[in-house]
C-alpha cells in the first residue's frame, strides 16, 4: 500500500499515518521527495482500513499496490532514484562505468588497474576479493587482504570501490574496510538471509540477476533488501542462461526498459559476464547504453592474458579507453553523458 501525502503535509500528519499503519500491523517506509512525501506500507493490506487512512489530515490519496514488490516499485516512488556513492551519482543523466579486474591478485596489479580505470575516465573501481568459482580447485580470491588493497589503490584516485559479498560472515570485514558498494552475485540473488543482512546496512548494493531468474523474482529479491531499510539498490543485468553455447550468457537487453518501467531504482549492465569474450564487450556495452542503462560493470585487467580469473572476458586498458570514447557518442545520441 502507498500513502501519498499532500505537498504541505506536516511531520505530525506523517507521524499520524505511520502510527496508524503500526496499529494495522504494517511496517512503513517514508520517502521524502522535493514536492511531497510518500509512505510505503509493505505487509498484508487486508488488515488495513483504507478509509481510516484516507481520513487522516494531510493524506492526499491511498493506493493499493497489486504487485508483490512494493518499496522498489515505480508506484512507490515515481521519479528515478539517484544513489550518491561518495560523490558519484548513479541513476541520473550521467552514465557511470565501473571498471577493474575480475579478481584482486597483487598490489602492483591493483595499482595498475586503478590507474588505468581513472585514466579512462571511469569513476568507480571494481574487483573481487572473494570469488565464487564453479570449481572448488579454482582461485577463490585473496580475501580480506584484497579489500585492503582495493581501498589503498583507489584512494589516490578518489574512486569508490565495488566488490562482491558472498557470505554474511564477511560483512563485518566489509564494514571495517569501508567498502563503498556491496555486490550480490548471481548465485546469491535469492540468498534471502544474505539479502536481509545487507538490508540492515545503508551501503549501496548492486544486485545481479540470477542466471535463470525472472524479472519478478529479481524484483522480489530487491524487495528483501529494501524491506530491511536499505533503499540504495542497483539492479545489474548480466545475462541469462539459455540453450545457446556460442557465448557465455544471453544479454537480456529487454530487461532494461522493463525495469525502468517497473522500478525507480538504477539499472546497470555487466557486458563482460554476458558475452564471456572480450571482443563482445564494446558492442554489448553500446547496446546497453542505447537501451537506457544507467551504468556498466566492465572487467578490465592491466594484462588480460595473465589474469588469474576470467581472462577471456577482460579487456585491456587501451580497449577500455577506446570503449569510453565510443560510449560517449552513444550517450550523447540519447541525450545523456558519460
């Protein structure tokens, strides 16, 4: 249920609505916009007397939300949400490119990566300190030491860092090392205990789509995070698994405009995991931007042939530089900037 307040609604009137919702046994999430305040009330709407809410002073209208997802729904917050990540705005007119290696390997490798990412004009650094791998014998990441390396190399370039959280037991280390953006990987999209825990933080979360997840399942996973109080959620399309074997995954470009219609939250695309080959990354990146994506999550390694993880899909610093130039042209064509 969504309660829309009048433009001149007072704090007392807003509190009266939240108190009434608590009496009905519903939670409440207050979103204060420039012109008016909107209150989201997730829970069993059958318990609610709509007329009693409508009668409270300052209430403009009460809307029953038919979708099972409520806080992340466009009906809850009509305007696009822009997430401020330590001064980097994601979700606005400027498209953000997050780049860096698949995995954190060594300090020299990360120093070279951060320098190349910054030189190309990207504003955020990605890298995996903990790595989910299909084989238990593959490189699993360097752990907490990787978080420390990322913060160290990103600081001179004033770049926020993005890294994947795999287990609730790692969350304390993420908080201690002041990770700027937590990434929830495709295999953990429906790890509801993990989603609940990151929902209790206020750290921005990139939620990757499960490899066979529907749009509804994806939105419901985001609702778990939002219901915990963390509304700083970024959807990341990374391709879905199909019968095709020529490339790694099928990039669902259609999901971008669908999400833009269904949710107010930012949408980004990972072209590296979608194609699985470096030569596909530029074309998929341009397609994503043209379709309305708010950003990209790109794998770039200073020496791709020496990468310890996903070498085939990592582009070089020179290729990243060239890609940023191409994306600038695509963005300008649709009235946006890079």
